[in-house]
C-alpha cells in the first residue's frame, strides 16, 4: 500500500483512512473526521505500542503495513507446529469454512509448518463507515478477492486520471447479469452497496446460507453477476477529498466549476474529472440530450449535465459500453442516487417483462416504478442498453435527500436494495 506519511496536524482523506483503520483495529477514537488531533495521536501511539512498533505517532510505512489487514479484512498467518484451521478459527473468531475458502490451494488435513494461511478477520470487508475513493475501493476489492478467491476481477479500462476501472465477477451460472454504480461522482454511496452485495453473496455461498431469502448456492448456479462498483473513480475522489486541494486535477475541476457558480463545489460534482457527465454519453438519443442540456445552459464542461463533444468520448463511458457489449448481459442495473425510484423504460421500446420485473423490484424495495422524465430520458446507460438489446435494464435512484447522501444512510439504502440485487439474478430472462 503506497500511503503517505500522516502525522499530527494533518487533515484530509488520508487521515480519515488512518482513523478508519485504527477504529477497525479496536482503538478508541471517536468519529472519523479527517482531522489528526490529540485523540487520533493517542490512538495511533497505542496501536503502535500494541504492535511493538516505534510509538512515534506518525503513520509511516510500517504502521500502514500493520493497519492494512484492518482495511482489507484479512491477514497472513505463518503456520507453526500444532496449528490447525480449528485453532485459527478460535483465535481469529472466524468460522472454519471461511478460512478454508480463502485457501483453496491448502489441504486442511495436511498443513505444513511455515506455510502461509490467509485468515479472514472477524470484520466485514465492506462497510459504510468511510467515504469512498478509488483507493479504498481497490483495497476492499483486494480483500474480497483474498477472502473469496472464487470471485474474479478483471480490468475494463481506466479513467482519465489512469485509475483502474475494475469489474468483479461472482457465480457460475449461464445467465450473465451486469450491475454498475457511481457513474456520478457525488453518488459514491452506491459503490459500497454493490461491494457489500458481492461480499454477502460470497459469504452466504461459502456458509450455505441465504441472501435476501434466496439460497446463495442456487443463485451461484443460476447466474454470473458482473459488477463495476465504481464507474467514475476520478469524480468520486474529487467529491470525497481523495483528490486534495492544490492537486492540478482538483484545480482544473474547480476552474470548470467556476462557470457554474450555482452548483456547490466539489459536493455538486457528478461528471468525470474533465467535466463530462458520464451518464449523458451513450449513443441513445444523444443529440436530443445535447439539445435539452444546452438549452438548460450546460454548454461547456462542468460539474454535471455536459454531454461531451460526442457520444462515448469519455474513456469511462466507452469502457462501460465495451464491457456491456462483450458480456451480452441479460439484465442490467445502473445505480444512482437519489429519489427511491426505479426507471425502467426508454422511449417506446417494448422489452418483454421489463415492467413486470421493475414492479417486482419496486415491491421488494419500497421504491416507486416510474417512466423516465423526458428531460433526463436520453443518452444514459440504461437508455442505450434497452435500445441496443431490448432487454430489461434499470436505473435505480437509491436513497432520498440531497447528494452526496450522508454515510449514515448507507445501511438503510443497502437493506432496501439487497433484495433487488439478489432477485435480479433470478428474474433476468
Ligand atoms: Zn446519477
């Protein structure tokens, strides 16, 4: 993990990440506020003492390495004489099957002294306690892949700033289903919704449990779900402070934002880092979207609603289109916030069972099933997917309030959407 030195007096995203890790390591810290004050200093020094590290109150390389397991949710244990999964299970407070699942190349009955075992910690990998970033998403994905090696990941491209666009894949069924989140920077709370789903699905699969009332083993056999949890990493990093004031990308975005003084910066930022709205980039009524947005004053790059110079001109949208074409999904969900609404149609395209499946999703979540308003009804991912494939594709506006929705809304948003995410695998045609 390539982390900067973090010390007393610092502020910002790296301090939040430090506080998050210390908290998960059991340190008494108070709230994750991104301000490295006395309380954070005491917690860090205590952590360093507990681990036999130099207790200088500065988070450097060794300290971050010791904190790493609390962010990713796993640690490596070198086997000594007498070790067994049972003993590791007792010591780390984690069920034996989860240890076995994390080590598919080891034989439980034939463990060798000196071998390294991946041990899941008794913590979920994915939480809603911390504002998201491309870094945190990558670390959590790494944790999920180590704990559940039957999850696969692959690259679908990279962002303007070169951040990875990554898909996770779980299941082995013939039906291919595609879920994505965070086309929009200030809607990053949708990223942990998808990551948490992947984690709960994987865990339930290993333990033989249900996900939202459905046996995980049956879901696993019925479908393969592909998840892009973070379509717009640069935009998310801008909104959550992972790109800091003074960074040239931050300043460039701020300059673009200055042309739209009514939109708060960076909280109102939805676009990619070049000011292109990634969900107005798809070749489905793009000219209409352009006309509507230009008439509304969105005539140049900015925080939202600028359609770009041509369809799929942004690398993030282009990667999403290619990913979708390659995988031939039977059903797609595109996660946004907010409004507690499910949009199910594009123009007058007739998609078999689309309304019915949408109504089921609405019933499961308590969200409203609605037609897309004309002014926002073009050039979106869902619009393009429906037009291209004539298969059920949905935009889900999760949660309610003003974007970015607060972290405190995460658990209720997840609870409302978990049944949709699980049933999506069975309802896909
Ligand atoms: Zn959105």
